[in-house]
């Protein structure tokens, strides 16, 4: 009797671990960069830029602003997502502001609509003489 319980426990543990192993990649694969939302920039000169690409709202119904500047410095950059509205001011949907020395990161999710168009925008501080590039993007 004792051996049969041990076998059932092993089977349950193996089944649970298999479910977790299969389920984890599916969960982590959900958050992905939205195609056409990446906006690279050189940090040798500070400034701001708006991405010329417009992309439709993701099917997930939300997006978040993300970015990275691979430099160990305390200066900051900001990433924004705007909704593209013709003949009206474009509302800011999402944003994040990060220090250069922080690793890649994102702000919080904000709602989007699949029928609307969006774009990314960035502002950043300069490090004169630097050859580093940073980028911002949107993730769903």
C-alpha cells in the first residue's frame, strides 16, 4: 500500500511540473514588442524624437512603454505612447521614465483599442562623446 501511494505522489509531482513547464513559456511569451514601435536614439546629444511609424492597437487591448539605455550613468530618459488622432491633440496613453543605469524596464499597462493608431516618443539626456544608443518601444 505504501509503495502505491509513493508512485501516485511521484506521478502527481511529475504531472504538476510538466504543466508548469509547458505553461510558463506561454505566459512569458504574451508580453512582446509591438511591431513597428521601436524608436532608437543616440545619447551623444540629448533631445526628443517621435517615431514616424504608426501601429494599430494590439489585440490584447493594452500596451506599455518600455526602453533601455545600456550606460552606467544617472541621467534619465523617458518613453511615451501616444494615440494618433488627426486634427486633434494626441493624448498620451502610457509612459515610463528611467535612469540610464537601470536595466531594461517598462511602465504599467494602459488600455488601447485595435481600431486606433499609436506611436512611440522618447526624450533623453546627453552624454557628450558617448557612442551608445538607447531605444524605446511598446509592448503588449
